[in-house]
C-alpha cells in the first residue's frame, strides 16, 4: 500500500505461491518499493509489521537464510534508488488495511 499526504495512492494484494511468512513479507516489500519507484517518489518512509524484516533491512539482524539474504540484497538495491528512506516496525494492529489485503489475496 502506498500512502501519501493526500491518502492512499495505490494498494494491491497478490498471490505469491507457497512461501514462509518472512518470504512473503519481503515479497510485499519488494513490490511496494518497485511501485514507489514507478510512481517517481524520491523519499520514502516504509512501515512494516515484520520486526525481523525491518531489522534485517536496517542491518541490525543478520539474514542467515540464503533466500532471505538474497531478498534483503534486492530490497537494499531498490532503496538505493531513493534520495531518502526510512523503515520502521509498526504493530500488526496498526497495519490492519495491509492485513485486509493479504486476507483478500489468500481468499481470492
């Protein structure tokens, strides 16, 4: 979901096949970063409810799993496209619209 000061700019929920929760969180982050770049944003504040992904992207946690390490590299490549960016963890309860999109994708 892309949100600007004017409201929701874009939102989507897609099936990605079989994946762990962490793989799905990274896939969603990659798609969101690609969408933000496609929309031409140069500053970005990312909020996610996966503390693991947030801390791995920040470099606070290592990514021991080779697949997650590869996804983290891709995320860092995408973030390099932006002049400024931040990423922070938010509790799942605050992220309810994103959870609704996931539920819709899983049910669809």
